[in-house]
C-alpha cells in the first residue's frame, strides 16, 4: 500500500497506543505463570501477535477479547516444533532462551529483515554449552536448535542489544539451579533492561542487579499470575511530540510520567532541541517551536532515531547524532534509509558508521519516498509532511501494522489528508 499525504495542520487529543515493549514482556511472563492472568490495554500489532503465537506454541492458552488477553500459563511444553517470529526481533530474541528451558528440538523462522538480524550473542553461548544449531550460511534464520540451557554463568556484551539479556533474564529463573549474567561491556539501553526487571518483579521473580554489571538469578522460581494494564508507549509518542514542535496542536493522553521506558528520553531530547514541551500529570504536549540543532546520544534509545532525524532536519543549525550504531540493525538500516529518504525531501544529512551530522533546512519539498518496510521510518516520514511544500508519497506504508496498525486512521482523525493506493 502507498499513501499520498497532502500537507495539513494536525490537531486533536490522542491516547497513545500501549507500550509494545511492556506488552511483549507481560504476555511472556503471564504465559509462564501457572494460573490465569489478565493483560489489558494491549494493541494486537503484528509483533505482539508473533509473541502470542509463540507462547501458545510453548503451552500457554491465550484468549483475545478486544484489547485484553486472558492467559492461562503453564510450564514450557512443545505444542509446535516451529516458532514463527514474523518480523519481531523482540519475539525472536526473547523466546530463544525460553524455548531452550525445554530440551526438545525447536526451530525458529522469521521474515524479511529479521532473517539477517544478528544472533551471534546467543550462538557464542550455544557453542560454549554444546547446544547444537543449524542455520543458513548467509542468514540467521531458519535456526534449528537441539539442547537446553543449564544453570551457569552467561557472558554477554552490553553494547549489542539488550534483547539478549532480557531473553536470559526471562528464562533462567525456571532452571534447576542458580545462574549469573555477566555484562562484559558498558550496558546500553538500560531502560529496556529496567522494563524487564520491573515485569519480573511484578510476576514474582527475584533478580539481584549488581549495578548492571552482573545479574544474579536464583533457579526454581515460579512466575505468579497477575492482572496487569499496559501503559502508553513513549516510542510512539515521539512522532506526535515532533509533530507538535513542527506546528501541530496535539495533546497526548495516557502516559505514565514515572515510567521506566528508555524511550521516555524523548522528553529530554525535545527539550534539547529547544522544543516548548508541556508535561502535566495527565497529558503531554509540545507547542510549535523554533527548534535549534543539538547533540543527541542514541545509546539508550535507538527507536527514537527516525522521528528525531526529521526534527533535526527541520531545526536551525547543525545537529549531531552519536552512539547510534544500533540504528543500523533494526527493521532497516535506519541511518542510511533516513538519509536517503529525507534527502529526497531536501534534507542535508551526512552519515557516519555511528551516527549522522544534520544541517537543518527551513522546509521540505514534496517527493516520493519509501518506508523500507520499517514502521518507524513510515511514521517519521508522515510527520515530515507538516513542513513540506508539496505532496509526500510514502511507498510500502502498510508496514505500520508492525506496531501501530491504525496509525493512518489516527493520522486522518487529527486532520491529515491521505490518498490510498
């Protein structure tokens, strides 16, 4: 599907979709708990559907009622020999260790760019533990595994992806013995690890966190069933806060100001651009702002990259994006792809291996751009239309279904004018 956007001012109130990161974790924890849990305020995106199907394959019974999941958890079984992670890196990296609690053979498959998303951190563990695996020479999926996790010390780099750490944190409490995770470099994306630790604590799992250098996990623990409501997603709010800075009048509702979400950093980042941000107990809003170039560190918040690239490109002066290497291993290479697409609109961007240098322009020009099948790229390009002289046509716009299936309808409800083809 392609969409053509006629530049219009956006205005209105908007309840943010629930946090995809927290929903993944809560669904998994509830599925591992013996008993019934109710997880409410869940947006059934493609990524979340992948996690639901995966946990069903491992023994959970999950009933979907609108935005609520009724989950009967169980011990890890093998109701299917293959788990399809769709295009979800979280599903894949969280579920691999969990599946290996049960030592029966298992196969993971995925689609599009997920087959190329690195799994080397796990492969090194498999080599050390003697877990047999088979994968294509040039890709990571399909991945066939035979063997199981054992209580031991696991070493992981902290600058690759926190998803590997989360996968082990979710799985190791179920083993028959104590384990330790040692982080061998400085930990990036601490916020995502904090989300995992928060969910584990809520569901009755104890982990000792020694200043993010090591995690001590007792074995033979039991997840406890829980009723849990998922909070609003700060990574999605980024697009609408950027829209506000660019001239929209959008009030964002449903956010937890005390959240552990790493992407809550969007509030600091908007302020860093001199964005006129209003933060109240029950709403967030960014007023139209004369934003100025700044330096943004993405080591803890790579998912904010696409939205902030748009804002930097339309801010006075020069912006520098640093520690952004992990933007390159998302649904697409978000550094190269954002440079390519925004350059078509008139942006002035230089890319480096670990980031970008962006010279702001006053406005964009109309052009045909491509999402590269990346939901965050598509949504960022939509917000670029607020300061574009002419039409923006976004190819492959259906990819928003990965995290925000009704994004285009929400965009229209705020006053956006879209032609579909």
